[in-house]
C-alpha cells in the first residue's frame, strides 16, 4: 500500500517561492504517474503538474514557466518547485499517484497561501 505525505506548504508573499515535497512510502517504483493537484476555496480540484514515466511533464497553462515537477526515486520523493508565486496560486495542494495496476493514491494535502 502506497502512502503519500506532502510537506512544504505555507505563507509566502507574491513573487516568492516554495518547494513542495511528497514522500512516497510503500514502493515508489510501482508508481507509473505522479503529480500535483490543487483546490482553491469554492473551486474544483485541478491538475497542476503531471509526470509519467518515460514522458515529458505536463503543466497547467497558468503555471508553465513558473513551476517545475521532479521525481527522485532514490529519495522516494516527488517535488514541486514553485517560483514567481501569485495570489491565484493559493490553494490546498495534493500529491497523487497512479500505479502500474491503475490504483490511485492521494496525499492529505498541504496549504499554500500567497498573500502580502
């Protein structure tokens, strides 16, 4: 059973940076796809950055050029580097993963607030 635990959220000023981490226990090598989603108050959850083994990462249009997703199997960790943050990036960010058996896993979420 894969478990995902996010960390790294917090309060940051507009223009600032944060790095989110997702620790994957229980077998990161069994995960075909890992990614980050976010949900702002009153809005639907949306994908932010998705990384599938052997493919280029996919980014939501509003974060292209500002966010970078990276996966390090040796550390069993997925990262999301977020630069040039904007108030509209404020949301709860979730780590998600899909195994090669197509099972889906979710983390508990971490709050990111961009405000002056």
